[in-house]
């Protein structure tokens, strides 16, 4: 899904990097992480760095509020999210915890981003 999105986006911005066709994922979480990240960015307007810096304590699934700490300009803020976005985050968290029960950190999406950077 992320690759198809990148192909579409490259029509408008030729600087867009298109991921290779087959990115193996040892635990099967990579595709779900991409989908969740893109969904979150589109639904909230967050900067990618802010979304990747979220940890489990920054997401309140009951109130539907994300706590964005120390943003690019050093400020913190709260971002409300609507029901479908809350549901998507909850599904992702459930799947992530199922596949990786002992996470090294409480980051929601950052661990995946670090794997991509290698």
C-alpha cells in the first residue's frame, strides 16, 4: 500500500522515493505500520517526526487525544482524533503487541522507522 501511494505521489513530486516492490517483514508488521503511519499523517496533519515520536503514553484511546511533545519548534500540544483514526490506532497497537510482546521501548511507530533507516 505504501509503495502504491509513493508511485501516485511521485506523479506530483518527482523527488518522492518509491520503496522496492518486496520489503520482507520477519514478523509481518511492516505493512501494517506503513498503513497506520500514512493514515495517522493524513487524518491528523502531524509532521512525520511528531508521529514517529509518539509513545504509548501519548495516545489516549478513550478520549481520542494525542499528546504531541516537544515538536519541531519546541512546543507541546494536544491533537484530537476522530473515531475511525482511534480504531485504526487500536487495531495497530493490538497487532503490534501480539507480534512483539516485549517491546524494547514504548514508541508507537519509531521502532519501525529505525529498522527502515538501517
